[in-house]
C-alpha cells in the first residue's frame, strides 16, 4: 500500500512539474532566451576546434529511406521541427481572423498595412542592392520576416509599462507577417511541384479536419494523420512547413456550448496552449542550433562577409527597410483612410516597434536555406547578415522602447486620472511624448 501511495504522489509531482515547465516555456522571455542561447552555441561551436563535429551533426542522416525521408538532421530541423512552429503560428493566425483583432477590418487595417509595408520595402531595398546578380537576387525575401519570439521577448524585458495596445499591435503585425512569409515560401520557393502527392495530401488533411471538427483530440489518431499530411506535402515539392499551417487552419476556434461550460476555450486555443512549449522550447531552438552555426573566420572574415552585396542588402532591409516600411504604411493608412492608430499609442511608440520588427531570425534563416541551399558561400554570408542585422535592429529598438517605458512609468506614478478615476490614456500618451 505504501509503495502504491508513493507511486501516486510521485506521479502527481511529475505532472505538476511538467505543467510548471510548460508554463515557463510559454513565456516570451524564456522562448527568446532559449532561441538566443541556441544561436550563440551554434556560432561558438562552428568557430571552435570542434567545428567538424558540428558539421557532422548537421549532416547526419536519419529517417526511413523507403519513404525517401532519410534526411540530414539540418533538413529535419528546417522541414520537420519548424512544421510544429508553423502549426502553432497557423493556430494563432486562425484565432486572430475568427475571434481576434483581424476579424474587424477597421481595427486590423493599420497593423495589416504595417506588416505589408514591412515586407515590401525590405524586399525592394534588397533587390535594388543586388540588381544584376542572379544568384544573390534569389534571397530577396530574407529581410522581409520578423521573428515574433525575439520581438516579444525584447518587448517583455524592456517594456513592462508600455501600453497593452503596443503589444497587440506588434502581435497582429507579426501574425500577418507570418502569413505573408508562408505564402512567399509556398509560391516562390517551390522549385519542383509534384501534383500527385500534393493531391494525395488532401486525404489525411481532410481526415485530420474531420476529427478535430468532431472534437476528437486523441494523439493516436491526429498525429498519424498530421504525419501523413506532412510526408505527402514534403514529397510534392512544396516546403513541408506549409503542411503545419494547413493542418492548423482545420482546427475550430470557437468553442461549442459544452466546451464553453467545461473549459471556456476552443480547440485551437487548447492546441496552441499545449504545443507552444514544444515549439518554443524544442522546435525553434533546435532549428537555430542547426542553422545559425557559420564559420565567421575572425574579425577579418566577419568584415568581409558583411561587405558582400547579399549581406548589405539583408542588413539594410532589416534595419532600414523594416523601419521605413512599417512607419510609412502606418502613416499612410492613418492619414488617408478611415482607419486610425489606437488611442493608446503614439508615433514614438510606433517608431520603437518598427525598429523591433527588424529582428528577422527564424524565418529569415529558413528562407536563406531555401534561397541558397545549405553550406554555400552565399548562405554563409546571408546567415551572418541575418544575425548582424537582427542585432543592429534590436539594440536601438530596445533603447527607444526603454525610454518610452520610463515615460509611461512616470505617468503611472504621477497618477494622472480622468474624471472617473481611471488613468486618462490620451493625457498619459501626450505627457509621455513630451
């Protein structure tokens, strides 16, 4: 009896610890920190005396050869693990369109335009700098992506007193940015399309959709269906991460009456809550570990890499293009349409946020591999540029947002209230601007 009781107590402790670990991994700061640590480890390892072991790890092949899935670990990280990341991103996308800010055109117009501008201008800058270089021109989409994990982590660290509207603006912008990135990957980086596997993928995809619509949550059914969908999409030539988004779009967002009474949330939100620790704690950090390790070659090698046209285009796109695109698109929509900037935001806040969108890490590295292939000279230069450009965008963004945070903290401390005793947002914003 005592033995049984100990087993039960141990089981409860394990479940509690697992829940606590999951809650930790859902924090933006922790996810961003794990991503940063993985990238630093990859860089240090790739430039150490053990660099050969790092390359051997990336090139180590595993998987069933009969299904043409005996792939290097680097490919598994990019095509397989990132499918989990895009599944979670797809769930978030659908939730925003069905039950979030994106369901209201008037509220969504400004951040959606900002996301579009933040994609268009960096792409144009990169294309202009690399005009005439056919090989380098393939990387035009590299500086268009914003890494939501890094951006939210920086915002969480430096902006505890910033208005909630700023985080919502960034989240909506990043969600739309992810959607555009998914479309770019599917349309522009599918080199050879095999229609038969793509059509065949509709069968397990439909089965997955049928199961989740009936609120079946058994992993013994859903995981094989998801794996079959991923395998067939991979065989079709379309990048396999697109399968994650397609699967996510089949998951219902709004809860049924019984679900509302029992859990209060829909299936999409529950899936996202369950899988975000796997995405933030495993999938994205492992991808960073497999992708960020490039041989820099010391200060001279770094300087040489950053002077290449492909690198200049990426850094300029991330640091200048993202800022100009986001701010210009936001101003144009707010100036010439009925859409307006949220009352809780000022233009100084928007400028700080626009700088922050230049942190293009995860998806930028993925597009780098799709553009230039692994272990090529262009891929090495582009990876270095993504890391340098993201850092160059993050530092001034953190400084500006920290200044804004202090301004809002002073306003909160001074207790500027409206007639009803609630802090007057407009007065606080005006005072913060001063």
